[in-house]
C-alpha cells in the first residue's frame, strides 16, 4: 500500500488595515468566506462546504476563538487520519496595534509555491473586499 507523502506546513503573513472585529466574520462565516474565498459556502454545525466553479470541498471546523483564529481540516484529511489543517489567525501588535493575518496551510512539497501564490491572490481579494 502506498503511503501519502507528508505535507509541509506553510505560513504566510499579511498586514491588514482592519480591526479583528471587522476581519473575523470574513474568515469564519459562510457569508464572509463567500465574499473572497470561494463562490459559495454552506455550513451545517461545524461542517463547511466550499464551492468553486462546479467543484466542492468540505471541511470540518476544528477550533475557533472569536476575533483570534479559526482552524479547518478538509474532510479528506479527516478520513485519512492525518492532522493537516488550514488556519486563519489574527495577530495584533501590542505596541503599534497593527493587525496581521497569518494563514497556515499544509500542502504537498511540490505545491508550496503554487499554494503560496494562491493564498496571496485570495488574501489580496479579501483585503480588497474589506477595503484594506
């Protein structure tokens, strides 16, 4: 039996000119996520289904702390028994009060560059949506 290759963790940081209270709903609600992340989102409890151009992916909400972070695991990863996840974390600098969004994802090693570019494009869309 072939083993799945280990995915590598990537972390990307983006400065955001918005308060955590304004930003968090765009990361954690179906209506907010469908503004920038995908075409549409349905959620039933902790299961979120994301729709893009005729394809869909389902993720489970793993952890969430209001205005701090939200973490999802794709159901395919849940079924495979691995601990891969993607996370949006909001960091506020204690001195400057600057807000940053940290995106963490787990991807195949050969897809790191592509995944990073995709996240940069997605977050650019988010920042444009919230006027940051």
